[in-house]
C-alpha cells in the first residue's frame, strides 16, 4: 500500500530528474554551439562555450521547472537549483578529469596546464561561482511571466527540483 507521501516524494524526484536532465542537455548544447562559433569565427575562446552553456542551462531550468510545477520558481528556489546543479557539474567534471589523467598510458608526456595548479584551482572555483550566480539571475529573467489566471489558480506546492 502506498500513500500520498510516497506519491509526492516520487513526483518531486521525477520533476527534479527531468529538470536536471534538461539542464545537462543544455550544457552539452551550449558547449557544442560555442565550439561551432569558435570554429566559424576562427576564435579560440574558452568563455564562448561556457557562456552559451550557462545561458541555455538557465533557460532549460526556468522553463522546465515552471512547466513541471505549474508556476515559475521563486528566487530562493532558483538559487538552490543553480547551486545544486553547479555542485553536481563540478563533481562530474573533476571525476572525468581525474579519470582522463589516470587512463593515460604509462610513460606518456605530462598534460600541460595553462596555469600552475595553485592558481588554476581557485580560478576554476571562481568561474563556477560566477556561472552559478549568472545562471540564477538568468533563470529569474527567463522564468515565464505568470498570467492573471495562473496567479489565481492553485499551484502545486512543495520543494522545487
């Protein structure tokens, strides 16, 4: 026998999974679009794919979460979603980076770093913080505007994805 609490928990988990999956797809799409822009214009800029990813992540999060919940996310909900996504993306990126280094053949040349590790790590953390704040602001900007009908209609309450 299951009750409403189990159904609510499953619905919340389902909503979060859909929104995070959409954000991950937007990350990949933004990276590919940025790479194509770099190629098309002869640029070699890391910030272009990064910026496009953050913009598309924010759009996917704001619209996807509003669609799943029946209302736009509040500012605190958007911030929590942005922070959680950044932490998850950071963990996956670090894991893949270490795996790539460990998978290199024995005796291969060392991987050149653009900066010393003592400077690179704080720079990456700062970039992640800026991306998190930018994504949060863009999520608020991209949130669908509530109509008079939507404001008067009851909305699904509960924790956000």
